[in-house]
C-alpha cells in the first residue's frame, strides 16, 4: 500500500509543480489570493519536485521516504494554514487532500 500511495502522491506533486512552473494567469491568481507572489512559484515547484523524487527514492531507502513524507506533511500543513488565513475556501481542499496523502505516506512507512 505504501508503494501505491507514494506513487500517486509523487505523480500529483509533479503535476502541481508543472502547473506552478507554467506561470499561467489562472495559476498565478490562485496563489496571489493566498499571499504567494509569482516570484516564489519556481521555488515551491522545486520543493514539490524534490518531494516527488524523495518519495520514489524512498521506496528503496526507507529513511529517505520517511524524511520526505515528514517534509511534505509540514509543507502541506503550512499550505492549508495559508489558505485558511486568507479565507480562500474555494481552493483549500486541494492542499487538504495533499496533506492527507502525505500523512498516509508517512504512516504507511512507519508501520
């Protein structure tokens, strides 16, 4: 089950990173509503790509998978907090789902 959750989450992270790297007006507007300037999108995309790589590599190196999952839980917990703080109820469920998947990836690696 850990392999499935990790692969699904890694694919979603790559998809989200590509969206951030596109700098399309709709994507930029979504992040600006939450208080994230366009200049930070590339750095956030790099974090997500590193997370995807860490999840996949973590399938072979257990400690790396655990560390990556912890990092993703922190990242998405902060993302949820940013959406809540900005009262952005329209798109808050996206980071909530990513947070749930990150928690699942972490728990499955620890059991």
